C-alpha cells in the first residue's frame, strides 16, 4: 500500500495523467459535439488515426508543428464531411457509416505510409512539442508540474473544452445545436437548417478528433506507428456517455481513465507487478472505466433525437 500512496502523491504521476488525458479530451469533445447535434460518429477511431498520421507526415516533410496540427484537423474534417454527407442528408445508418469511416481512414493511413516510406523499417522521428512551463504557476508544488508544465497542445485541449462548454450553454449557437439533437422540428420551425447544423457539428467534431490523434505524434511521442491510437476512440465514445453529454463531466471522465492508465503502468514496476500477470494491469483501466460508465450512465439523459434521421418537413 505504501507504493500505491507514493505513486498517488507524486507530481510525475499527475503530470502523466494530464498528458494521457489530453488526446482523449480533444476526441471526446469532438464526439460530444456530434452527438449533441443528433449524430453518433463511430468513425472516431479511424479519424484519430488519420489525424495522427497526417499531422506527423506534414511535420516530417518540413512543415511547422502548428501547421501539422492544422493539416491533421483538415484531414479529420474531410472524413467528417464524408460521414456527415452520408448520414445527414442521405440518412444512412450512422453505425454502418461510422465503422466504414474508421476502416477507410485506418486503411488510408496504412497505404499512404507504405507509399511515402516504402523502405523504412522503423518509424522516423520528428521534433515534437516541448513542455511549456507557465511562469510562477509551474513552481507550485505537485500542482505546478502536473498542470502548468505541459505542452501547448495540452493547454489547448482544456481551452477547447472550456470554449465548447461556454458555446453550448451560453450562446444562441449552442442552444440551436442542442435543440437539433433534442427536437429538430422545433429548430426547423425557427427557420434554421437542421441539415446544416448537423453537418457542421460532425465536420467540426471530426476535426477535433483528428487533433486528438495528432497529439499522439506531435506531443506525446515523436513518430507515427500503427496501432498507436489503440482503442482510444472507442473510449471517447464511452466518455461522452459517462459525462452525460456535458463537456465538464466528460473531461473529468477523461482524467479518470488517464489516472487508471497511468497507475497501471507504475504498478507494474512495483512488487505488486511481480506477483500478477501484466495483462491484468493492461485491462484494469478499461475495466474500471466500464464500471464507472455503468454507475454514471444510469442517470444520463440521452439526446432525444440521437441517431434519428431527419427530413425537412416531417413531424
């Protein structure tokens, strides 16, 4: 138990938690925007992969880091446009289209990687974002290293979450977006385009998902390799439900999952790790997240028109 206590009170542990949570926050907020508008985007896993790949490739080819983030977001928005076109005006199954987007984006990344780097045996490295300590705040014991000595993309992740929460609940645009996911006929009665709002939400949300993927190659690691997203997209879908479709709770869910993940890595290096198979530690974050999801989602209110196609003029 002393090893566990030492881990939980260490600044390095909480710094790792925030770092692991950052890509989840981008992708979860992106998924939340889609679902608030009434569209389930199961293309999130593949969109994160394409974001990780295109962002890394852009920087590897000589572009600045922030340009790489922009390229990744643009790639995600393109796949979001495809998803939105098929599911919103055409009303195709959101489950099938989402899974198809995941397969298409993942396969496209794999094909492009082999095309651009046919002879490479180990992933080339780039110079990623470096930690950017905030003066004075980074000197606070424990809290300073955990929150205020991160990379610029981590600060951006929390900034995006705050901005989206403000827009959703404090602006007419946010009200229209939420109403589209609840009662699209009422939105149409106000002279607004349900199709336009839903497509815009999916495109923007997909762009944020891709930035979450780009975080992995441009901030957390320094290269792209297959399977690096490793199911994070599916976790983000669950985090939206865990957070009851509210940005603040979704961010807390991302931090909770990141804490489980960071903890299992450190527990493997303790005497406890010598007694248990490593597979138990690997599955622990997912098991704990599923348990938390079950406990929290029982009281969650699902957007009434989520996954319900809407045709103009129908009631």
